[in-house]
C-alpha cells in the first residue's frame, strides 16, 4: 500500500484510536470487545501517570524479547519527545542510543532534538507519531533484536539524521553506522544501522554539539548523516550485546525484505499467539481490557538475549554458546516470584524452565556461586531484601517443571541465603549481622538514635530487620522443600526448623511482628504505621508494620494460631482494611511513598500486600476474599492513565491481576496449589500446552454476582476453596455458580482449609 495512502487512512481512524486510549475511557458493554483479538484489547497507556513513584511505560516489544522501546519522555504528561528511542536495556531504563531527524541549516543540529508531537498511536507491536512542529511523520515496527523506522518529511529543506551514542563511539563504514554505547559494569550495547538511501556526507558531533569532519576510521560520540532533501527515509537497525558484527547479523536476519507494515503485521500475530494462551468471554469491556493489558505487561521481561545461539553474559563478562537453551535476564525476583513466575509456570512451562536454567547458569558463572536476586543485562544488582530466587526454583519444581539442575540450584540458593549477607541491597559476604541471625534467629534492630556499625548495611536502605527476618524464614522453608526433594535429610530438618524464625519477632501483646534489639527486647515506643523512617526501612521495607503483619506466606495456619485463632485473625484482617492512615496524605505518602493504593492500612500498590486479601479463606471465610478481591481490582486497576496503583515492576503487579480475574491465586509459591478468589469472566480457557485446555465457567458472574454459591471440578462437587496445580494441569472444567449474596458456608469447613507449611 502506498505510504501516503496509509497515513490518510490512519488519520481517518483517529476517532477510534482516541476512544481506545483516552484517559477518560468509560466502561462499555461487552459487545464493544466482540470480534476483537486479544492484542486489540491491550492498552499500553494504562498506568502511564503514576500515583506517586514510577509510572508504567507504553512499551513496544515482542514477548520476552531483547528489543524494547517506548517514547522518550518522563511519563504520559511529557510535552516533548527527546528524540526517538532505539532500545531500552532494562525495565524502566532510558533508551540506549538516541535517534533524531532535523530539517534546516546545519546550525540547528544538536545531539538530541526535542519534538512537539501529536497523533501518537502505540500498540505492543507498533509506534506511529506526528512531530507536528517539525512536520515529520514517524512509523516504527520491530522484531526480536532489530527494528525499522520509516520517516516521511514534508518540508523541502536539507535533511539530517542524528544518531547519538550517549556514552560510546559511532563510525560510518560507507554503508552503515556501527558502534556501541557503554552502559554499566563494562557492558556494551552495539548497533548496526543502515539507511535505505546513502547520505551525501557524514559528520561527527563533539560534546559541545559542534560538527566535526571524520572518515571511516575515526569515530565520534554522535554522527550526523546529511541529505539534500528527502520525502521518505527508511532505516533498519540491529542491536547486540556481543559485537557490531552480530548486530548486523541480527538486522539482516530479521529485517531482510520487510517494511514497517510487514513487521507490524507479524508482531500482531506473535502477540495474539502469546496473549491467546488465555481466552476470556464475558465481564465488561473494561474487565477484558484490564485483563489483556495486564497480561501484556507479564511478557515485558525477562528478556531473551541469545543471538544466533550465543549470548554475552555480564555475570562473567564472556560470550557463551547457549547450547540450544535460550538465555534470559532482566528480572526483579523480589517482585516477580509471587505471581509472575507462577503464572508462567501455568501458561508457558517450557519458557519458565529456560529462565530458571538461566538463573542457575548465572550462579555458575559468578565467582560466589550464589543464585541471583535482581539479574539484569549488566549483571546481578542485588537489590531489595531476602533471596527469593529460591522460591521460583522450588515452586516450578514442585509443579513439575524440569530442565534445570536441581542440585546446582539448591547449592546456589543455599549459598545466597547462608554465605551472602542478609543485609538488604548488598552482595557482600555474610558478616556480623548474619552470624547474629544464625545464633538468635532474627535480625537485630537499632534504636532511632543508635549508630550503625555494620559496614555492609546501606545508609539509605538500612537493616530492614523485620522484613529480612520474615523473608529469610520463608526462603529457608523453600530451601527445606528443595532439600526434601533431594533427600538431604539433615538440611531439610535444619532449614524447616529455621523457617519458624518469624515467631521470634511476634509480639503477643499487640499481634504484630515487632523489631527487637540485640538483647531480645522489643523496640519501644513503637507505632506500626510510622516507626522506621522513610519507607519504614529502619524496621520493615518500603511498607509499614501493618503490611508485614501478614508476611508468613509459608505458614498461614501457624500465623492464625499466633493471633489467637480464626476469629481474631479475621478481625485483624478486617482492621487492616479499616485502620485510618493516621496522617494527612502528604505526610503519609511523604514517609511511605511505596504504600499507595490504600484501603485503610492495606496497600494495593506493592507486592508484599498481594496475598493479603486471600488470607480470609484460611480462616474459613472465603466469601470475604471474594468481596475484597472484586472491590480491590475494580477500584485500583482501571483502563485509564492512572489505572495502576503503584510501581508495576514489569509483571510483578500485573500477574496478580491476571490470576485474580481468572479466579485463583498462588498465595504460597513453593506449594503447588491456588486459593480460589472470585472469577470476573463467565468463561476462561487456559491453554496448558500439548493440547490440554482448562475451562473455567462462572455462571452469572458479574460485578454484583461476585460470590461463589457452589463449585464443581470435572463434574464433581468442589467444597474446598482451593485447588492443586495437579488438578488444574489435567485440564477439564472448573464450574462456579455465582450469586449476589455470599454463601458463607461454601469453603468454610476448617478441615478443608488451604494447606500450610508441611502439607506436601
């Protein structure tokens, strides 16, 4: 199709585009989404304006692929585009390289051109924008490791293409631009960019943005390709972490003979295949858009960095053969172990196997042989607290995922928990703080005026003693499960006993987990809302004591007993959702900026809270779980620009939405079962692979009819409010009868409560 005709048709479709992506989207009837494919229901702009911290970004990429881009601006409200993106190397990172076009005299050339823009249309597989003041039309399509821009110019002026390495060197070899950008930890990202029309001249730009002459042997931080004038210019480029030659191979392999329209069509097919692993019918149009927009977010990372069977690993600085196993990185495991990894186990177990194999391989490549915590393109950044990679390993293994060496995984997990320091945000070896934990079973807290003496403790992140103690107790439970599977009996008994260490900080008088000093005395005076400074980090981690009151994922039954039984447990849960903030919003969020999305002291905006609404079921009141989940998802996840309540974390938060809207959730990764919530759709079909389909039917499901009246699994009555992974993996049919008033008897039998601790 003629490119100018395409642009005309695109402008005629502007009204429908505006309806799809407007921040003022209203709920429409389900008929609005009939006939649409899954990718048509994705809104990449959902959550692009944050409530407090970091927004989502409208990312164009193929599922779990190296090539990712989004517009060069702070968030959706950004009035200018700072050039055009080439690729981002990490979740929420800025673009590596920068591409700009300029028409006019050479005096106006700078290394990055700021653009006024309009008519932006972005999908998971395409990007189109009109740079209105410059009168330049931009169309973009991509593949896994390469991409193509087609640029239409309307002004009859000299045209200049500017590629900025930001921190590296670029050269012109007579046919293409090639070079690199230095990002971090000695890692380079390489580019090979070939325009379809050779330039009349090539210049360099120095750091003062002055043009300098150059030849094929010299290089510059930024290059300018000069043209007399051009109405249409297309550029293909490839990206690599190996070298420039591999970037060229990637570009030639993926883009040969393709234009933007063809790339976009292929991208659309790939996305529909991925998103189509789960099909939904029923619910509102808004429900379906939130569901598929959330599922799209779950494919942003980790990314496959294998290139023609090789990959560069920042974990040892070497290029490796992948031996037929794609290598993945860029994963914040503290966020993703809770729901993101379990979702992938369910819908793409083979990919999860490759990802976990990558984790173990990373450990083998690092000198310390510790399982990573935040594996990125540039290596393991060792962020957050605890070492929850162990949970991803045991959860997948207990659900039948193989393809990685369990013995090596166990050794790497054990090392990360017992040999590396437990101090948050640190990759140092274990020290005095860890010795105390091994002897006393908790991390000691400091008083507000007490000076820190442990060198590996971050001055900003602090000790986070309650969060680390509870998180490590869970990690040690996971280690015990792995040891059991490996028949390491001594380790199993040792770590199972240590997984009760959360008890050491439980304050029986208050019913909260409370920091203790080195002498075993509770820190006093104490406020579970506000003690602990910024992000409560002196005692907890990003969230306050009300959130960490429930952070015993592996032994909910014991937590119920610690609190005095089921009745008191439910009262404490209710109070979490009812307790006032205690200060004005500016003061509350000034201290606890991660704890947004509030309902009382409950925060929908951070991962440690995700399992909390499901805990009613353990105490015999699943109807309250059904009520809470429907309300929380409807309130805080919406098809609009502020439709995500906090940091989405590249699938960490969105996977909660996907599970919850399907009607179940993995409260305890490592335990192969799911707690039933409330299904949002009348029909869900999950492709489990190898021809096996799980169908979920929720008769009469709606916003009002959120309560389960009865349930059947493959024709047999289901009286318990949980199902095993094995039951789901067989496929078949799970049927719910829904109603607008709670059936408080269904799932309430204490003998049928969800399992805890040592059920398996």
